[in-house]
């Protein structure tokens, strides 16, 4: 079913029934609850901190030892759906990369797939920051990632350097 079909039905509802429907969705679906909470009280900083914790937890779980990159990337995707500012989204994406690098420095080399995931998010972060004119504000952190990866395997450091210099030029 398309949204056009749903929209036609929603238009038929009076305000009271529409509010009741929204209330029902709010109670039954956590993602709707979070979205509407953010809509009613946009606390981007608090929301960012919550998702930052989820990203860090993906690498350093409170219980257990296994890191789970999917959880970290899902936290970014969920945060993106809430409509944060591009700067906060880029910040969270960079937290993902920084935390992955910290994890690798603490526990040793990870697999190539994990490195590829971190490279991809680093590159997406650079693209977003360039589009939004925010590259200079993040340059120090982006460079630190390069410094912190200099001894890592699988060509990880080289790929990150290629991406960095693509956006900042040889310096």
C-alpha cells in the first residue's frame, strides 16, 4: 500500500480520531514514541548523547565481549531518521569511526569487513561535512583518526588517508 492511499484515509478522520490513532501508535511502537517525543520537545543534544552511548556500546558492550558493528551503524541510521542537524549526524558518524579505532588499538587487529565498515563511515562523514561546509570544524578529529590508525592492518590507514586528502588536499 502506498502513502497516498493511507493519506486518503487519514484525511477522512476528524482531529479526535487522528489524535487517538497517533496515541495508539505512540504506545505500541518505540520508534514512533521516540520520533514524536523529539517532535514535541526537540532536545538534539540529549538525543545525540543517547545515540552516542549506543554507538560506543556496539564496540564496548557492558555485558559480554563481542563487538557488533551492526548495532553501531543501526544507531546512526536510527538517529538519522529523527532528523538531526547534519553537524550532529556527522559528529555521531565520526564517533563510530573513533570508537572503532579505539577498540582496535585496545584489542588488536579486527577483520577486513570491520575495517571496510569504518572506512565507509569515515568517507560518508567527509562527504556530509563537505556538503554542509563543516569540514574545517572537524579537521582536528578527522586528522586524529589518521594518527591513531598509522599502525593498523589491511590497508586501513592508507584508505583513510586517501579519503582525507581527497577532501583536504595534500598537507
